[in-house]
C-alpha cells in the first residue's frame, strides 16, 4: 500500500517558522530601541555643546568685546587676568585692534587663517566653561569679517547735538552707522572632540 500524503511534522515546522518570525520581530524592535537610544544620546551631547557655544557668545558679546573697546593699554593681559577662572586666552593685541577698528582687507597684523570660517583655526579667543558633571567645554571664537561704523567708543555721545528736550538745533545730526562683526564660535567637549556645535553671530556695536 503506497502512502500519498503524510502530514507528520507539519505542526513542528509551522511552530519553528512562527518562532523565527517572532524572533525577527523582536530583533527589529530591539534594533529600533537601540538606535533611538543612540540618537537621544547624540542629541543630548549636541545640545550640551550648543549651550556651551551660546554661553560663550553671551560672554563674548557682553563682557569681552566691550572691554576690548576700552582704552586698555594691554587688553590681552587685562582679559587674561580678569578671566583667569575660565583660562581665557586671546590673540595678539594688534590683531584684535585691527579686527575691531579696520575693515577685513586691512588686517595686516593677523595671520593667514584670520578669515577662515573654522573658529579653531587662528582663533581670536578661547576659554573653558566648566560642566555640572565635571566635563567642561572649550569655546573658540574668531572675528572673520568686520565693517567698522561711526560708533563712539569713548563713552561720550559725540553724535548727540546737545539740544535739550524742548530745544532745537540748526545742526544736522549724523546718522549712526554701527560697526558690524561676524563672529564664528564653537563649543567643544574637552573629553571628546566630536561633541561640538558651531554658531555664527553678527554683532553690532
């Protein structure tokens, strides 16, 4: 007698196939969870570096550059002394002075990389911002382009006509044209150079 059909073992084969499909779904789910974890970690590290860059911009705009505009005989030494806690270092006084008072084409005291958009190449200033967990961030900043205006840096409003509230003056007040600087800034983790964020800032004085 010849057996034409034999279904023995079909249940085993079916269960093995279902198990294989289930394992594939579980592996795909684990891979998605792992990738999401990596993306979240990368986003957090980038956000920390970005916050460091933002903090550096605030410090540069509100503290460092106004001091550079003052009549300090040695701005580099003054800044290094006053910001010793964050290990501030700046480029030469001559280069910084030219960048603040002269158009880009007249920067004869600055190096070849002074207009390079990479903040770490020929930086104008660098300092360290400590982190809450012990990991700090090194901030690099550089003026890459400048357009001097007629802003008065002495603190005296020479552009004011001097007339009172109800007074009138036949003189024509000059139009204020602020100086504009393009500043490239980078915040970088001190323990991992891949953790970094860059900002481009247009500073008007």
